[in-house]
C-alpha cells in the first residue's frame, strides 16, 4: 500500500492514499465531453482538489529512516506537494530525533510546530548533520522544538538563510559545539522570540557583509531580531555579525563568551535587556576598521544601547574601537 499523508481539515485528520486520487480523475475524464461543452470542466476540476490544500503532515515516529510518518519524510512530502504546509507531531510523541544525514532543504513555505504540554521533541544533528537550509524566497516557521548537536560544516548548521526567511518561537538551542549555528546571508530575515539558548560553546549567530541602505533610518534587507529570549551559560560568541541586529527584552546571564562582535555599518540596537554575571571582557565589541574607513553619517539611533541593566560585570562593557562615531 502506498504511504499516507495526513491532512488536517475542519480540525479532523483525514488520510489520503496516493492511489485513491485516481477515482476522481477517472470520473472527471469520463465526463469530459459533456463538461467541455457546458464550459464547466475547469471549474469542476479545480473544485475537486480543494480539500487537498492547507494540510498537515503528522510525525508519528522518532526514527530518522525516511519511513512513512518520520520527520524526514514529512519534509520531503511538504517539498513535493502544495497539499502540505505544516508539519506537526502526533499526540504522545516525545523524545529525540537523531539525524542520520543532512535534512532535505526547505523548498516551500513550511511551518513546523512541536508538541505542546508535557511532551517535547528534540532534533539532534548528532554533531554531524545539518538541519534547515531554506531556499530563496521561502519562509520557515518553527515553534516548540529543541535543537542540539549541530554540524561542524558551519554556514548555518541549524538554520541557513540565503535570500530567505525564518521565524522561530519558543525554541530551545542547547549544547551545540560547532560555530555558525544560525547564518543569514543576502536579503534574509531571522526573527526569534520567547526562546532559550544555553550551554552552547561556539558562535551562534552570523551574517555576511554587504550593502546597507543609503540612509540610516531605513531597515536593511538583512536582519536578525531576537526578543523576549534568554541566553545562559554559553561559552561561545553569541553574535558575530556584519548586518542589522536588534536585541530587545532579553536576559543574558552567566555567559563567558563575547555577547556581540558587531561589525560593518548596519544598525545594531540592544534594548531593554538584563545582563548579569557575564564574564567576557568586553561584552560587546565594534569593528573600528569598518567604522573608521567608511566614515560617519549614522542616525542618532543607529548604534543604540538603551533601557538595559548590567550587574556583575568583571571587565569592559563595550569596546568601541578607535572611532568616535559611536552613538
């Protein structure tokens, strides 16, 4: 029997068996001469497939073997069918999906929602394999999942964006030992809220260099925004970026790595956040090379620290380099 795709319609799960699609096709083709004369063929053909859209693939196993019901097969199915735009997890499924190879790239807009309540699902790269690479023009939306064991290949081993977008809510990122877990290049946006980053020992966020808006008040096309999130006990660099970063209402505690290496001329804003017991000196560093060689002209809120509280600081807070243009 062919594999099953679970679709969500009117809050009830229905399953579509691949071979079952041939009945409506036979019916339509049989009526084609009549429908063609009446001008109704295209309308009936389109309406017959309306129930197949806006569906949900339900993951039913933690195995990463590509079998029906596996997370990997869900991504493959979503890439290959507009009938699937969401991946969820069956009630009661809890544990770790340990990857056996790189996950397939995300080639269509996709939402992946982890289980709620007492169940939780962790995706582990087994310190070998890459997770999500999002194709140009597409958006990946994640929530309620844990990510660990990222790949040594770098370049966004958890999320890699290139002219694409990702939105993550209530995720946990922990015990990743390789650099560049999240990478944003070209006109990409990465937006994270309500999430936790702990016990990571290498660089978490990176972005490439590139052009900036002609004026400092315009948002650049490449942006990393992190709000309402917690960073704790990380020994690696948290941000090493050359594009726009905005941090708002976050908590940073007991991190030993540099919180931000902010390079380039894009806007950097750290707002309304709490910092306690972080031991790196400095906590933030700005590249004097880029700022000195490209001159001033920044808006008053271009490089902005505002509404933050700091405690337990053992060294320098901010290294502004040799420039006097820091605002």
